[in-house]
């Protein structure tokens, strides 16, 4: 029996986030240039999207390029920005066939225009798809996101559009780059590193974390199903006791599950 067969269809996470890590090491192990690892990583993204769609995950968010990644050698940054354009060209059929709606968040203005233009076109071309939403975190970091949210909030307060006492959880999340995505229930990081690297800090307040030594280009559908199987073996307590949960007490949590209709 594969991990997929063992999954409980009633407890599939709605939203999975992935820190796709290990492309460089995958290439180095084979005596290849780092960009070859990134190229192979594209196949793993396709597999992850298909696997998520197969089991009914509604949102898959992948960390594709961080604010900090701009510090890498220019040749690698350029290769990644070109790869994005080529991938969006070559994957368009597959995105449409699989009902994938593409979305992106991050400091998108900082992307080179060739990448940004192709990305916005792909988002436009897939906006009617409804099976799964694939969000790319691009030129993204959580501290960038939180700071830009605070700047916009402060401007709205200064402009008289918002009163400080009205800054509730529900209002604050609307200023985040991920809005209106729900919080991920499961965050996967590949490559054996056990850190968050400035990814969704606000949104993962109660997310289950799953670390695997598998390098991203080697990540298969079965690996994704195994992560979901592990997620289903965990008890999410949200501060309550095991006994309270068994008695059916609902935790009063501030986890964002509401979705604004697109
Ligand atoms: C992840 O793989 C992809 C990006 C960060 C763009 P890495 O390029 O970080 O691979 P390693 O961590 O060096 O192996
Ligand atoms: C995190 O991976 C960013 C992405 C996957 C895009 P990194 O490889 O950049 O993270 P660190 O440097 O190991 O923390
Ligand atoms: Mg890395």
C-alpha cells in the first residue's frame, strides 16, 4: 500500500506550503552546475502540484526565490529569472490541463521586467482555473511582508481610514502579501535543513512542520503523500488538552481559514 492509499480523505490539508531546498547540492553531487539543479527542480514542482491536486489540496504555495537570494552570484540569479520565463512558457499547457490557477506574492516589482511580464501573463491566462491554486513566493521574505504591512497600516491610520483600535487579526491579515490565502496547515522543507529562512512567519503560527532530507529535485509524489500521512498522524491541539479535544471542545484560534472569493 502506498502512502496515498492510506490517506484519510476527510483530513487532507487545504493548504500546503513548501520550502523547496537542495537544488544546488543535488547538482553538486552529480558534478553539475547549480542551475542544473534548479532546472531539475521544475519537474519536482510539477509533481508536487499534480500530487496535491490528486488528493484535493486546494492551495499549494512554494518558496521559489527569497529576498535574501538576491545576494547570490548574478549568474545564478539571472539563470533563475530566465528559468522562470522558460518554465512559464513550457508549463502553460500542463497548468491549463490540470486546472491550476497561478498566483504570486512578494516584492514582484523587483523582478526583471521579462520575468514579471511573463508571470503576470500566466496569472491572467490561468485565472479561470479552479482545481488548485499554485502560489509562487517570489522575492519574498516574511520580514519584508510584515514591514510593508505595517507601513500600509500606518499610512491608513494617518490618512484617517483606519482607527488603531480596529486593527484586529482579521484586518491585519488583509495587509499581508498572502491575502486572501488561508494559513497553511502543513509546511514541508526539503534538503534536511530545519529552519524557516524568513518564510511565512505570521501564517505558520499553528502550522505543522515537516522536514525531510530529500533534496528538492528528488522529491516525488510519494514523498508528498508521505508528508500528508505524517500530518494526519499528528494531533493538532491549538493549546487545548488531548482530553478536551476528545470531548469535542473547539479551540478558539486565530488561524486564517476564511477565503475572500476571487
Ligand atoms: C533551493 O535550492 C532553490 C532556491 C533557493 C532558489 P538551493 O539553491 O538553495 O540549493 P542548496 O541549498 O544550495 O543545495
Ligand atoms: C530558502 O532556501 C529560500 C527558497 C527555497 C527559495 P535558502 O537555500 O535560500 O535558505 P538558507 O539560506 O539555507 O536558509
Ligand atoms: Mg538552499
